[in-house]
């Protein structure tokens, strides 16, 4: 899988600590009609696990809110990359 045609929603998972497994298989979220990435309310999530490097296109909204202690540098790098795409 390299593309998710609709939304990628990862939320309210109390045990999730990383998104490492997605990094090797995901590059694009959405189609010409949109596609959102919502990563919210995962209290143990402390890294994006490489998706900031593997995902190159998000056609819709990108929301990363109320998660664990994801480093600011990691979030900033991903947001900057998505704004440029």
C-alpha cells in the first residue's frame, strides 16, 4: 500500500507509541478530491515513527493534536514538508 484514497484517522488509542509500521508502506493520503490525516488523542504516542519522511502528499487537512510527547522538531519538520507539497 502506498496510497490511502480517503482519510487516515488514528485516534483514541491508549497503547499506541509509534507509527513505525506505516512509514514503510505509506506515501500519499487522499485523491484529487481530498483526504485528511488526523492523529489525535493517543496519549502514549511519542513519535511519528518516520511517516514524516515517507509520506510526501496529504491532499486534505493534517491534524496532529493531543498526543504524547512527540518532539517539536519532528512535528515541525513534518508540517513544513506538507506545506511545501
